[in-house]
C-alpha cells in the first residue's frame, strides 16, 4: 500500500484552515453577542452587534450544513 503524502498533506491543511476559520467565526459571533449586551446595558444601539452576530452564526451554520452535505452525498 502506497500513501500519497502530498494529498494527505493537502487534506490536512485544508481541514485545519476550515476548522480554524470556523472557530474564529464562531468566536466573533459570541463576541458580537457580548457587545450587544454591553450596548444594551449602556443604552446604546444594538443593531450592528446583533446583525454581526447573526451573520457570523448563519455563516457557521452554512459551513456545518455544507460539511454534512459533503459527507452524506458521498
């Protein structure tokens, strides 16, 4: 059995980048929710933090659904 190390390295690199991107995106969404609470407590506008949080969480959901689609479609 021969292992294609280049292909394995490519899969590892792409997987690592996707996971790191998803974690950063989720963290940004959580941070935006926190900023929304801070704005609410100080009496400021919560529109922008809510929109950013919603966009980040929607993007996370899209990545997860796409990953499940790739697994199931095989």
